[in-house]
C-alpha cells in the first residue's frame, strides 16, 4: 500500500508535477509539510506544484481546516466525504470515506454515494455532513462552524481541481480489479488520521493578507481566517495573471446567478454562455466556466484549446485554481448565510 500511494502522483494528467527529488524553494517547503502531516505526497496537492504560490494556497487551506482544529477529525472527514460526493468526485470520496472508517473502527461508515440530487446518502452519515450539505441545521460555536465551513470550502475547491487533473481513484490503474475494493478500504490507515497536527504551521508559506468579506464564515477561527486570507490573495493574483478580465467577469456573473445545482448534461450551456467571445478568450472561458460549475465535464479538448493560447503548465493550474476557488467562495458564502438564518429560526 505504501508503495502504491507513493506512485499515485503519476496519475496527475495534463500537467507534470515537480518530482519530490528535485523540488526547491516554496515547493520543497510544501512537500516537506505535506509528507510529514498527511503521510504521503498527496496528488490533489502535488498537482498544483507547477504554480508554487497556488500550491502553497491549496496546502495551507487543506492543512488548517481538515488536519488541524478543535473539532473531531471524524466530523471534518465526514464533511470532506459528503461535499466530495455532492461534487461527483469519486477520488476524494474514496480517500475520505476510507479515512473516516479508520477513525471509527468497528463502525459502519458507508461511502456517501450521491443520489439524484447530488446529495450523499447513508444512515451513518455524521450530523456535520448534513450541516455542510445544508440539509439539517446544527448548533456550533463560532470556532467550530469556521472549521467545518473551512473543510467544506476546501473540498469545494479541491474536488474541482481533482476532477480536472486526476483519475477516479487514488489507486493506480494497474491495480487488478479484484484487489481494488480491499485496498481502497485500507487507504485511510496510511494517512495518519489520528496524528496530532499543530495549527498554524503552514501560514508562513504565504504573505499576510486581509480576509475577504465573502469569507466571513472563517472569522470564528483566527487560524482558518489567516489561512484563507493568504490563500485567497494568492489565487486571486494567479487569476489576474492568466484569466483576462472579460472572462473573469463572465464566470463571476454566471456564479452570482447560479443556485449551486448541476448544469444540464452536455455542453450546450457552456457554448451558449461563451458564444459572444472571440477566439482569444473563448477557450479560457470554456475551461474556467466548466471547472467552476461542472468540473466533471471538463474534457481533454478543453485543456488542449486552452494550451493553444497558454501552453505552460503554470498557466493551466492557475486558471483552473482561480475558477475552482471562485466557485468555492460563492458556495461557502451561501452555506454561511444558510447557517446564520437557520440558527435564527432554531435558536435552541
């Protein structure tokens, strides 16, 4: 299993991650923390390595929400698995359901398979997951809510990146079908789910920044707020560098009008939304809009069209990261508005 997990970074598609043996500077710092705290060079983080600051942003948000905190790790893993199921991200469902099982030995923790509404079912789902899916209100302290909302936003972001850049399973494709089930169930044991992770260690990877107003949900935890302020600043800067302003406006307007439900099957909705753009903007708009609203629909042809305009790996990672974070921020703000309103309706 350890050998398989070490090789899983080879599954990254469309870009070439920086190899661990040749990592330098900021990439080497992130890799060192990632392997120490997570137990492996996790592909969902390593795929960002062609863009070092975005790599650091992806790691600091993951570390300071999922791995560190005052809430139970099982509650955070349940949120990660449920959000991943709602986003049709089988890779992340596999990893975080397995980790949840490792945290709850002897208990049945079924994989939260999405139903027709994109929700995760299963009677053993923890209340934190139902809260993150806006199915059932819960009473949390400001710090607890910040941590759990942080996990939800982190996976709204990571699910999109994983759907674009990774295969459907953490296990390499050469693993025989007869072994995939048993091995998948053991993944969580190797990711150090019970390890103590000291909050705040990743914050120094990125410069200080001001927490954006749409991330008010993070204010209850100084560490989560600091992590997201720095990460949002880094990803916003990446977006300004590679995504032209007309495309950013188009994606942001579409997300403002979006209620979070999956777009229609097929690609007609993307073609219609980007029809008025010229040949220099349309490929960027198609990639970023699809990543933001239906990342599982991103096709190799979308990546190829983008690369005709911006051929380097860094630009591709930064464009997808900006789209993913922009969508995650909208969904995080919606979760927080729902939480506040449901708390007012059910004060006790």
